[in-house]
C-alpha cells in the first residue's frame, strides 16, 4: 500500500515539474504570431520609459500619428544579452531623447511595434535584434 502511494506522489511531482517547466515555452511568441512584417511603421519622438528586461527589452515613445495626435507606443527589442552583443548598453536609450524607430506593427492594432532599427539621438543607427530580421520592414 505504502509503495503505491509513494509511486503516485513521485509521479504527481514529476508531472507537475514537467508542466511547470513547459509554461515559459508556451508564453513566448514567434514574430509572425504577433507582428505583421508587411505593415511597417516609422515612429519619431522622445523616449518615455525603458525596460531592460527578459525575454525582450522594450521602450516606450511618444510619437505623433498622421493627424498630429500624440500616442505612447511600446516598442519591443531583442533580449538584453542579444542587444549587448550588438553594441547596446543599458544606457543606450535615455528617457527624453528623441529617437527614430523603424518597426513592424502588431497584428492586433494596438500601439505596439517590433523594432528592426533605432536611430539614436546621436544619429547612430543601431539594430534592434528583432526576430523579424534586422533589415527595415518592407511593404
């Protein structure tokens, strides 16, 4: 009796561990699941916030739309480690600095974009390490 109970406990713990380990895999998304490469956008404006976090660094920018209305956009980048291999530092983007972002729009129509390149306020153009590719999006 005790052996059956012990085996069930071990099997239950093993199943729990496998399910818990798989959750991050399901949480991550592919580029094409969330973004539309055929819908490029260029955003220009000041950085309002920077999140140097995994699995993707991101920043926020106040950019004007075609009618001149300002909206706060969330811009996704690659993981911080990948950005650092491309020459970025945690201080590459500074709040208040005006940047230009070439990106692909989110499929859901939200104010979310995945950057391919970012032109910093210094004029330096840096690649964002996007899983959609480093080239500027093409229509």
